C-alpha cells in the first residue's frame, strides 16, 4: 500500500468514526415549550404520576436529551424529589383520538429538587439518552415526592403556554390508582402544557447511510485522482 493510499484509508476511518459515533452533531429540538416567564405551577401531590402528551416536530425520533422545569417554594424542607418517565401512547383507548400512556420507554434516576434555586423556576436536564420513539408523539410524566403541607412544588406552566416547536393537547394525563385519565386545569381555561424541551437525532441507520455516502464520495474522488 502506498503512503497516499494509507493516508486516504486513515482519513476514511476517521470520517467514518466521526459520522457514526458523534450523532450529537445531528441533534435537533423536536419539541420546545420552555419559557423564561411562568404562568403558574401545578402538582396533584406526592407520589402521583402525571404529565403531558406531546407531538414531535420534524423527523428525528431518537431522543437524546430531555429538559423540564419545576418550581419549589422557599419553605421547602429539602426532602423533595422527582423522577421522569417517557411512555408511548399505546395503552387503553379512551376515545376516538385518545390513547392512554402505556409502554415505558425510559425512566430517569430519582433526583433531588431545589438544589440550585428556590422560589423560581429550576431547569432539570436528563442527558445522554438514546431512546427511539416509533411514532410522532409520546407522553412524558413525572412523579414528585416529599411535598409537605404548605409547600408549593410542581411543574411549570409557561407563559405563553403554546409550544414553539411541536404541539400538545391542552389537557394532561394523570395516573389515578393505576388508571390513566385526562385532566384539565382551571376547567380548561389554562392550557396544561408543561414546560419542557426534547432533543433528538435521526435513526442510527440514517446517520450510517449519510456516512456511507460520504465515504463513497471520498473513495470516488481518490480514484479520480489516481486516474488523472
């Protein structure tokens, strides 16, 4: 093998590794309902799973990062925790167009709330994910624990409440003793679109195909150079 051929092979290997292993470079925001202004905070209480059914924009369907916001009052005693769950909507059919959350896609570790700031919105980042979603929507939910009497702890409702990327129903899901139900806030006058942002990348096969195309092009250019 000539020195030039070896250099081309090294370049191809480096490019291939970069394309196949650095999928973060392909990441896009597929849902965004974050805001610097908070309309209010909502929580049904300790130990109850509740959350939002969201529709993802674009075509990227492997979730790599999830962000959401909570509010915790200044009088919180420090034992408050949260856990996030991502679910497919493939459970019981409750109406012509509403299917309850079902299969669990991923569950975060339990983490402490109020570790950064109190009496203001706090953003939590669940990163390093690789969660494929088969459809264009899912339900993200949270379980809050350690909410004592007189404490105000819950998910933030941004102002304005309309997502800037993707979309969401104006109700939310709540698991009541094992049964999922759709719920409203203020009888529906306040859209129940909790503050969150979802980042995703294309399917691995799509990234690999792009890498193969780039490798093929470089190989062709190398062949043209040898023939010249």
